[in-house]
C-alpha cells in the first residue's frame, strides 16, 4: 500500500501477479473510487462514484462485459 499526498491508502489489485509491479491500484474515499496504473501514478486516474463502481463489479461477476 502507498499513502499519497492526500492521505489516501492506495491498494493493488488482489489479482496482480506482475513481478515488475505493473498493476491496477485503487482507493475508496469520500464516496468515490479512484483507479490508476501503478507504473504511471502521475498519469491520471479514473474516478467513479461508489454506486457506479458497485454496479460495474456486479456486472463483471455476471460476465456482462463479454
């Protein structure tokens, strides 16, 4: 885990198995889910409401995105 300048604890995906550390990281705070590339942390992030993120995860589990 890494703590950024705003005090947020970023977590790497539990599915991350890249020995070089290239993974997706996320943080949940203030009702938002922020996602970034661990190789390019300064390159920006995707931001979702926690509700939208929950819907995305549920759809992913249903294999809706095939």
